[in-house]
């Protein structure tokens, strides 16, 4: 039986085209109404000169940062998404798996003022990757993580473990995607073990929703 991590990667390969369409057409309401803007505000508040977008997907953030005069570099493990980012004008964008980033077998640059992981830390063992990103930060750099808010998506099961995303409500033929749920304390422990300290925690919220739309953490080297 394939591991959840391998199924996760395969699902991105299968879903690449419908994901690009969903993002670029504005079909994901939470992104349009809350989370994209929350992330941009968190990034711009740090006034970075160079940003790495970890798991950049089709490159929306790279383009948004370039429009604001910020040098942005992207990296993603799916070649189709990277091609889409490049064709849309985002550059440079690298194809690299998280394993390759952890082992530093691909040079994507270093001394970034800010590294962003926007809903891109979906696998179980994130500590080696977080530590690898820590090593790529400039001395005063920050790692910004936006992810699913564990209290909002726990569905009565508040413990670490694999879950499944079915992309209900979105048009197109989607393959279900496994993703790893972690509690708030699990997130904090992972950051600590990777040599990072939390300096800001936000819970972006839609005015018409009783639950937060995401968990947004700003961290720095400890």
C-alpha cells in the first residue's frame, strides 16, 4: 500500500490543472475573502527584500510580490504547477521535492529575508524541512506559515493524524488528497525543534463566519 506522503504527491500531480483553474478563477472563497490578503499583509509588514515561496503552486504570490517590487523566488514539487507559474511570468521558479530541499541537493538560494509556506506543509514529518528553511534565512529573517486552523477543521477529533480533503464544492474532477492534521501544540513543538520561535500568531477570520479561516504564524530564528 502506498504511503500517505506518496499519495499526497500523486494527488497534486493529478489535480494540478483543476487547482490552477480554481485559484485563478477565484473559486476558493476563503482565499479571495480572507487568507490571501492576510498573508500579503503579514509579508509586507516585514518589508522583505527577498522572499522564498515554499510550495508556490501556480505562482499567485510570486506575481503579487513582484507587483509590489519584492524579489521573489518560488519552489514546488510539481512540475506542472511550476510550468504554470513560469508561463504566467513568475521567475525564478524551481522544481524540487521537500526531500531534495532537506538534503540541499538543489540550490534555490539562501539569505532570504522571508520564507513563506502558504498551506503547503501538509505532510507528517515537517521538522527537517522547517530546519532546512531556517538555515536559508538571513540573520534577521522570518518564516511565515499559513495553514488550516486546527480548531476550525478538527471535526471533533483533535489529535494528530492523517485526514482527507475531497475538494467538495469546487468544479472539476478532483482526486482526494491526504493531509496531516496537527494540533496547535504539535505545531509549536515542531517549530521549537526546528530552531524557530513564534513571534506572532494570527487567526484570520471572515466577518460572516464564527470560526477562523486559517492559522497564520510568523517565526524567527531562535
